[in-house]
C-alpha cells in the first residue's frame, strides 16, 4: 500500500527501478519480497558492482540540489550478524549519504558531509536479525528522524547535511564501492523522496501534527523578509510624506509629451503629417482633423494636393485631345508633356529599363513611362489621410476609407 501513496513522481526516485536490476544482474537474484507489489533482490555474492548509470546519477543530483528535506526508505531482510551498506551516494571517498547496518555491533550508521567534512551518526539497533524490516531515515534541515517498522526509534539534531552533490557523485546499492561494504540479504522498495515527513509514504497510519524543522526555518526566514520589507516601506512612506508636505503649496499642471516635445495644459499645435489640430487637456492629447473649406474651383481649374499643404487647392487644368489633365499629370504624345499652370510643358525624362517582358509593360494613368505589371504605386508616396489607406490598381493607386469610415465631401483621401 505504500507504493504510490499520493506521491508526485517528480519528487521521488525509485532506486531499484532506476538501476534496472534483473535476475541476470551479476551478484543479485530476484526473489519474493515482503509483498508482491514490487521487485525484491537477494544480495549475496561479493563479486558485484550495483551502481547507477550516468543519467540516473544526473537525475539524483538534480533532485538533491538545494533540498533541505528528504527521506530514504527501504524494506529489507539482512542476514543475521552480517554488516553491509544499504545505500551509498558518494564521490570517490566522500559520502554525501550512506546508510550502513552493522550486525557485529548491532548499529545503524548514517554517514554524511558537513562543511566539507565527514560526519557519522550511530544508532544502537539490531537490524541484521534475518527478519523483514521497514526503515526510514528523514532529514529536515538539521533534524533527523529514524523509523523502523513504523516506530520512531531515534530523533536528533545534527549538523545540516550537504545536498549539492558534485557531478562526479554516484549511487551504490548494497555496497559502498567496488570492494567494500557488501550487504547480504534481500532489499525491496528502495526510494529517496523529497517531501516533508516522507516516512508517511511508507507508514500512512502515522500522523503529522507538527511542522518540520525545514518548515519552521522557512517561516522564520519569511518573517525576517517581511520585517526587512516593512522597514523599507516605512522609509519610503516617510520620504513620500516629506515630499507631499513640500508640494502642498504648489500648483501641479499636467503636461503632454509628443515626439519628444512637452506642451503645457491648453497648448495647441498642428500635426502636419496627419493634418490635425491638437490640444493638451489635463495631460491628455485631443486631436481633430483639420477642417478644409468646400473647394469650388472655376471651370478652368481642378482641386489638387500641393506639398506641405493639408487642404487641396485649385490649379489650372490642361486639355489635350479632349482629355482633361490636372496639375502635375502627364500625357505621352510624340514626347512626354506635363500640365503646369494650365500649360502642357515638354518634359525631358529617360525611362528606366524594366525587368519584365514587353507583354507585361503597363502605362500608368497620366504618366509617360511604363512600369511592370503589379507595380507598387503606393510606395511612390501616394498621399492618403490617417483614416484612409492606399490601394494599388493595375495602372494607378487610389485612397480607400478604412472599415467604419466614410469619405468627406466625396474624397476618399479624407475619411471620418
């Protein structure tokens, strides 16, 4: 029932499963365990090397990193009066975690490291008696708990163990290394889990009424952080109150910042790019489209755009062969001619070479030089208002009102 007791798989490592022990593994034989819910193996021969592959060691290193709480669990039946290491996590000669059972002295020994030095805790207990036992060693910061068969045997305050394992660290099961600490007996359900009071996964009937040592240290650190934050906030509040007292007699005016320029409240300006009159009102910019008066041109003139002016102006038109041309428009006769102040003026212009076949040449409206089919007329600076957009056609570009807008006075260059 202890298997999968509401446990997040990302917070535990099943040693026997990760080591991929099978009946053909040298030095171990699969046998019946205390229960049939998981594999059990008999460790008997001294010619064995049961240790983790590099990817398993890396997983273990990541799980241990910066952890202050973890529990080692195992179910075992140790041959009477024998001594051996149940599990060892070590780097060369240094043990980060090692649990040893001595049947010669009837002791359980826990080896670990603190500030780069080896520490050992010894618990008088007869584990090597040929009987099945459940053992759980729980660490919470500097607080150690030893449970055997769901009974709390020892509880101690120790030096907090190092948990940031080096990349060279490796895990050995049933031995210390290739030559020493060989365990003799059956081992089952070997796990390391990283939750407070992890022994509960092995003994669900044990209650948990008090916070762990790590819980308490986290609470103390949280209080200290809050005190520091309170001190900083108090200092900022005192500074703010001082500033407010200095500003009580001042008149605050909200300004507007536009394109790097600062305008005072109620200042007005003209945005030539969008032909808008703008005003700063309490820090908010309000703009309205510049209103152009209705343009009534005489019969010999047409309304046209003039550079640097927002509203169209009347310019004299030209007539050639029954075709009416506005200011700046061109017609191709024997030569290229342009309408200027009501007169067709000859224009000397060399047309660029086109990178398309002759069948794809297109003569734009009111121009003298052909372009390739699909030419981008809008890219030539065709002027449209902020609420209209330029659209390419086969021989020209036009302005069209955006969705939700209507043209003003029938001119789609200006839309509202």
